[in-house]
């Protein structure tokens, strides 16, 4: 690469509109990219390396180094020094590791002089995601790489998932609000997996119903029926609560958003004892203003549909 150039790659955070957890068991999920994410920068170097933030714990540094090692091997170890920064709230179920994987993949592919189509980026990012999560569904990095609202499904036993772009004739705008710290995803997922093993038939019925909701939500988006999409989101939250994945703090925020005029509201991501909640609004600005006034961390994002002139992708 040219020593005078700085390479830049952005990886969007993601939000699961419908279908978290059931996607792990092979059912569809509807997910879209956020306006916030991770930005990676690459400068010419005599070897391929990642600048690892000093604030990370030894274990986090070890995992990140191993993940980057898989990505750089997939790109034939180009001579580039990669650093990154993020404006995405961390550990909130908003796909921060997937966004980091996509951002690094974009820089590594550029440094290697190779194409950086969405599929190319997703393939390299997948290497990092497997190191981060072991056997992830793949929805996080796929959504980030495609930068579009997608209906994603990875059937049990399949090596990779399949995604369909879901387009909307109307803007699909969300408010994303943080409802408190949460336990690690693996803790919440592990506890759910134990319950699923014990009462398999019952839990599979619920997962199957959530998968149907994701497909119905995609149809509502394509028809521009935001009221129907909001209703599906409300039902999805109820089923997630039935699976033991909500909490008083998350439920309170869901009801707060509905009181503020949300067409639908639900937890997003792993859930558990905290995390992020999303609300679907025709106009997000009043809700963001009021939640900020009340002291909550929040932002808005547009997942699909026509954008106002001059608006960047993801910005509501």
C-alpha cells in the first residue's frame, strides 16, 4: 500500500428488529445497520498488526489478537498497521464485535489490493466473529457488511446463513435507548440453552413463533405498514419475556417508549438484566429529546426506506 495513504473502513453496529435468540436455533431474524459503529484506520507498516487498546483486560487482548490474526491470515498478511475507535455503546447487544470485524476486514482487504464487496468483507469478518463467539449465527457481521435491512436465516447444520434485503416504501426509524448494564451474552444465552434443553418442545414452539413474527415483520416493512410492524415488535417482546429474557428495567423502558408514542417497542439483543431497548416512531426527534432530558443514553437511526436529502445512511 502507498505509505502516504491512510485506509479507512467503517463497520456499522446492528440492531435486531425481530427474532433474536430464535435465530440461533435456525429461524429467521430481521436486522438492520445502525448509524453508529466502528471506524478502523490503516497505515503502511513493515508487518500486519493491530493496535490493541490498553484499557482491555488480558483476556480481552488475547481474544482480540487471535481474532485479528485469523482475519489478516485470510488477507495474506498485508503490510498495514490497523487502529480503531467506536461511537457504539459497548456490551449492549448492538453488534460491536461484528462492527469491529467488518471495519478491520475493509481495511485489510484494501491494504491487500483486493476487492471489498459486501460478500468479501463478510467472509473475512466471519473469521474474526468465530474467534469472538465460537458458533455465532452470523447475523451481526452480515448486517454490518451489507449495510441494509435484511431478513437473515442460518438453518441448523448450514455452513453459512442466507440473507434477503428488505426494502421499504416508508422510512423505518428507531430510537435506541440504553436500559442499564447487562450480564455477558454468553451467560444469558447459556441459561436459555439450559431451559431449552429441559423443556425442548415448549421452547421450540416459542422460537418457531418468533421466527414467524420476523417473516411477518419483513412483509409489513415491504408494504410500508409501520403500524403492523410495531404490533409485531410488541408481540415479540412478550415472547422474549416469556422465555425469561426481559427484566423490570427493560420492561419499564418498553412501556415508557410506548407511552411516548412508539408504534412498537421491545428489547433488542441478548436481553437479560439490562441492555438496549428499541422503539419504532414516525418521528424520532421528540422521543430522543425527552429521553435525553430524563437522563437516558439514546440515539436514533433509520434502518430502511427513503431518506431526507443530505442524510447519511443510518441517520434518522
